[in-house]
C-alpha cells in the first residue's frame, strides 16, 4: 500500500536565500538612493547654514559686514522672533529682515504695523511678491529676476550714487510712490527701492539680492560701500533672522506640504516614475504566449528533462507535483473503468481505485489530490509513490 506523503502548509514557499537572491538588486538600489538623499541633504544643509547670519564666517554669512559696522560705532543685535524685532524698532534703529518670505501673513501684518511709525529704517532682503506687498505697500515684485548680477545705480539716492556699481541683480520691483528712489535698474525695473514712510521720518529699503551682505562678495564692486550705508545710517542695527520655530506664528495657512522644499517634491515624483518604469519592466509580457512549431523533432526524454530543470530553477515544486499527479490520474482512470473526462474528479476516481486495490481511500486522496511537497526530497518521494501506485494498478 502506498504511504502518505508529508505535505507543506503553503504551495510555493521559498528559502531565505532565494528571497535574498531575488530582492538584493532592489535592496541595493534603495540603499544607494537613501545614501544619495542623505549626502545631498547634508551638502545643502551645510551650504545654507549661517546664510545671512552676522555671526557666521561662512562664505554666505555676514560676519564681515557686522565687523565693519562695529568699527564705525554701529552695534548689531541678532533676533530670531517677531516679538524681539518689534520691541527693538526705534528712530535710531535699522531693522534688517533677512528672509521675509519665511514670515507668515499674520507676522507680516504685525511687523508692518510696528515699523510704519517707528521712524527707523527697515531693510527687506530679497522679498518675494507676497512679502513685499505686505511689508512695503505700493511696491510690487516682478515675476522674472534680473539677468545681470552687477548693475549701475542710475538714480539720485545718495548711498547708491556713492557706492556705484554693486551686485544687486536679483528680484526686481516697481512702485507707485512718487517720492521713492528706484536704483540699479535691469530692463527698466529697479533692483533696489527706497520708500519714505508717510509719517515718522523713517523709510523702507527693498533689496533684490543678498549678495552685497555675503562675506565672499563684500569686497566686490561697491558692495561694501552700499551695505555699510544702508545698514549704518543709524547707530543700532537689529538683524532679524526669521525662524519656523517662532512662537508668534501659530495660526497661518501653511500646511505640511508648504514647508517641504520644492526639490523633495520633484524627487518624490521621480521616485514614482522610476517605480512605474520598474513595474513595467517586470511585467513586460504584453500578451499570452504564442506556441510555435519546432524546426526539429525533439525526443520526449529531452523535453521532460528540460522542463524538469526549469521547474527546479524556479523552485516550482507545486507545478511539478501537479503535472505528475495529473498525468498519473489520466493513466489510471481507464485502468479502473473511469472515463478520462472524470479522471480529475476525486468523487469518481477514488472509489474505483479503492475497490480495485481494496484499501483505504484516504492515502490515495492525499497522494493524487493533496497539496504540493515541501522540498525536493518530498517531490522525489511523491514521484516514486505515484509510480508504485500505477504499477500496482497495472498488476494482473
């Protein structure tokens, strides 16, 4: 009597080694992508750390400007919150807002209400469209930036006339104020605008580019002269570095996605495109297989051996076992008086086999219709058992 084979719980289980072999390419690509992202983030963070900070000696820091101002008796105080900036405004103070675009709409409104009547000077560095409209009413930013970095003053503003050519090329502005000074034009739009306040005797200077404040650009053209005159007109300078952690900005309309750099959004889109291309590559079969006639006759033994090797390479023990059982059932059915059409029906085949062999039908059910073997040894044992069963049925 045939013995019952040991059966696995699943049909096509793979060993950890096989899983690693198949997934190591994708894992390596993900590791390289993550490492590249970390390197880029570190490089960008190092490049931006200390930018426009009067305490930083980095190329894009502004320590040199602060030192030159100190030699001329101008004190520099760094603040990072809106409350400190508003409290420090006074007629004898220049307030420099380093990155106005980081301020929320509510912060801009509060800051504007404070500096409008302070009597001091406010310098806005590279203020974008929404920022300049709120912090310097009547001034509008052009959508395109200047194509030149070094520009001539071409205005009557004394500080610009004395400084001469400077690296002010960047954002460009227009204004509706009749008494405003429009300097350093590029394609008829100014890169520096000074707007006098209606009351208090103060003014607001909108600077289109921060280059004149950088340590590595201060000795170029008339950058140092222009920076010292804009920031040194009063004995005190308050250097406001807006921060996202400022407690005065709890309720603006910015969402999580507004705080993400645009580069990360483009990077995410590229990842989705790469994933789609990888899926298309892995599923590149665009239709069913088309059978073709072989140009030469191949012996059945070679075909069987070739298919067996393919099954073994793919670890397809389930398919191999299914093929062995199906063929055995097809050959056994006529021997026990069951039509071939019903050979794959346990209800029709098993009772006839049990009657023919005069044994229990449960081992036959497991042998002919059971789950696939768990390993290669079990598959070989299954093949031996099927051969033994067929010999026993054929025995006179």
